[in-house]
């Protein structure tokens, strides 16, 4: 029973983190669009931030299948 709650909570947490990272990613993408071609230093800073959010989404996305696998395994064992 505890494993089900743990893996269910982990899944909800990962999905919430993924959504939050995606929202920040899109915000930075919009700011890059507004600055593009005007201020090279600001563009480079925003691009670095954009890549960091993209990397975070990839890491969470890689962990998500394992969380789902362990959640399904915990739900099958009663």
C-alpha cells in the first residue's frame, strides 16, 4: 500500500515538474524571440537558460517511464 502511494506521488510530482519546466521553457523561448538580433549578450544568456530547461525536461522525461513501470508493478501486487 505504501509503495502505491509513493510511486503515485512520484508520478504526480514528475508530471507537475515537467509542466512547470515546460512553462518556463516557453517563457524563455518567447523572450529569446523578442531579443533576437538586438542584444547579443542577453540573447546568449537567454539561450543558455533555455537549454537548461530543455535538459531538465529531458531528464524528467527519462525518469518518467521507470516511475510508471514501478507504479504499475506496485498496483499489480496486491
